[in-house]
C-alpha cells in the first residue's frame, strides 16, 4: 500500500485557507451534533516519526470545542501498565458517548515495536491483530466511530526532518535514541506496517494512508476524512441489523434442572474443612503475588443465593491488601455513558492481586435482557463479546473463576421471608427482589442461555448447589483453590539456614 502513495501531493496556501474555513465550521457542527446523539469518536494517528502527527492533531483541535475532546499520547508500556492485560490501558481511555478521543499512537504501537525488536513472524502477530480487530469491532458495534490514519513520508524526508529537529535545542528531544533507532530500521518497519494494514484494515475501520510531505495537504486531508466519517455517522441514524451470531459449541455446564440441591455438609465437617481451605487459599494468594498471577472471581446467582456469604468466607483469611471485592449494580454516571465492558476493565486489579466481582458483565445477558434495558441485538451480541473479553483476560494470564449460586425457588422464598422477619437482615430484602422473583421463569431462561453460551473450555461456569450454605461455601473455596493451583508453579518448602547447616 505504501508504495502506491503519491508523496508529492500538496495544496496551495490560498486553497488551503479557503478550504479550512468551511471545514472548521462543519467540524464544529458535526461535533455538537454527535454530542447530542451520544456517538463516541476515536481518531487514531500512527505513522513515521517526524511525519507530522502533532501538526495534524493540532489543526484538528482548532476546529473542535476543547471541552469535548481529549488527546492521549501513548508511550511504550510502563511498568505499572505491564501489570494489566495489553488492552486495559486503551479500554480505560475510551471517551464517553458524544465525546472525541484522539490517540497520538495507539494500540498498534506496541505490536509494531515488538514485531521489529523481536523479529516476530507473521503467525505470531496474528493473535495480537485479532485482539485489535475484536476491540475495534466491539466499539463500533456499540456505536463508536473509528478513524485510523497512517502518516507517510519517505526515508529521505524523515532523515531531513530529523536533522532539522536535532539542530534546534528546543525540539531536539523529539529525536532521541529510540527515534533514531526506528529511523535506522525504516525498511524493516515498512514490511511490518504493510502486514498491519493487511490484518487490520476492515470495511468498518480502514486505514487511511496520508501523504505527509506537505503539511498543508496533511492537515487538509485528515480534517476532510474526519469530517466525512462524522457526517456519515450522523446520516446513518437508522438501526443497523445485527447479524445472527451462531451459537458456540461449548462444553455443557449442565442444565439447571439437573442440579442436585440436596447436597449438604454437616456442621462438624464444615467447621473442620473451612479453616483448612481458607489457610490454603491464603498461601496461594501470596504465591500469586510473588509470581504476579492475576485472579478474577465472578459471582452471579439468584437473589438470596448466597453470594455475600460465599464471598465473606472466601476472603476471611486473605490479606486485604491483595484483593478487592467490587459490587456492581445498574451503571451510573460515567459508567452509563461508555461501553458496558468499560467499567469491568476499569475495575481489574493489577497482576498478583484478586478481583472479586459481586455481579459482573453478565448483567448484560441477565437483568438487562429480562428487564428490557438492552435491546435484543445488544444482549444477543454480548454472548460473543463476553467470550472475547474473557479470552483476552485468559491470554494475559488471568485465572478466571465463575460461580453461579443456585438455589431452589422454595429456598429463595424461605430466605426472603427470614430476612423480612429479622430486623438486622431487613436491609438485604428489597421490593426489587420480590419483583425479580415474579420473573423467575424468564430469568431461568436467561441463565440457561448464559450457561450454554458462555461456558468455554478455558472459562467454564461452576454451578454451586446453594440450598445448603455450608456446602456452597466449601465448594466455592475448593474450586477457587483448584483453579489457582493449576496455574501456578508451587515452590517446594525450603529449610531454614540453621536446619540446612545441621543436616536436619
């Protein structure tokens, strides 16, 4: 693609100024209209060092209301950022609906730099590019506009600009050793960039390669392209049909109808096993910290299904500095104005820590489906999006445990009535709980579909038989321990120095 670009493209100053006057007006109008429509816009600038990304971004910024956009300069991954999945730092930078995010470098930079530095083969890159395609598709399915620019200059033009920058004491910092190294590797980068275009230029988010030799042409072309994308989004106000997503052939977790809710543990056995399991989990927590192994534990279940009690026993003996329990209800404030997965990405704790979700992203296919908060095409699409989200976590080393706390309808009623009669527990029962109970059959159907569609070989659901609380709590602990142990290298006991010296 790069060898077909006319790097001599230019525009006269008079034509440039005349065109920009109209462009600025229309860009401002489009920004205001998209804000009213709640459409988020992501503008990505990639390209050669010294190609003019700052020039193009600065010219765009002059046309926009500064209260409605944010510019993100993406540096190489920092040490704190390395403790999270690769896409975490981009999910957490998403704009709210109606705002614009401009990325000076983006999710492509790390992939390209690592490809060159480590001389990666194309098959090794495809996994990273697949992750990027999924990320962009999920955002666009949610209504976002994505515009991707690659600013192109020749090797000779880049060298000329580097020399000019290096001579200026104010701007010489822009051409440090890293930039000089990339300049020396121009030809090597070029091959990987062409592969990036082939792998990630899609009909919905194509790469726009802009000749950047002439800065006026660069500014005009990028502004025109952004305006066209924004106006297209405004014109496309009809609801898009979502293609039918095939059901995933996953291993079956088991029908709710076949769950044996008679399973029970007596008090004596419970009192013996509980502290043993809690001590084992504490040891594993410390090993996770040492090995920087992140753990995510998801709790879903019927109202009064025992989530709170299970979480309390799970965390009872853990070091509280190494975990966070995060309850999720209906999205509020900023959460309500971003992609529904944003708040869960944002909640993830760093590697070596536990994130415990008291309700989770599965609300999309449960309460939002049953209550009509999400349109059918949105919650139907979510099954695939959730599997992709969890695959992203697993690929980055997260240990993922998912528990469905299951109780019978009769047991739920008994617990509701007990809560209503016990003053110190009345806060646990709400009118909403009773309303949800009236929709038991509809929730049952939604839960069954969730278990069917989102139990994958690497992220299976565990149905916890919850009529007996003691059994449920021990099962949650046992399964969590089993999953974590399977992912760790358990160190062998080491003798104290005095024991080693004495031969004991």
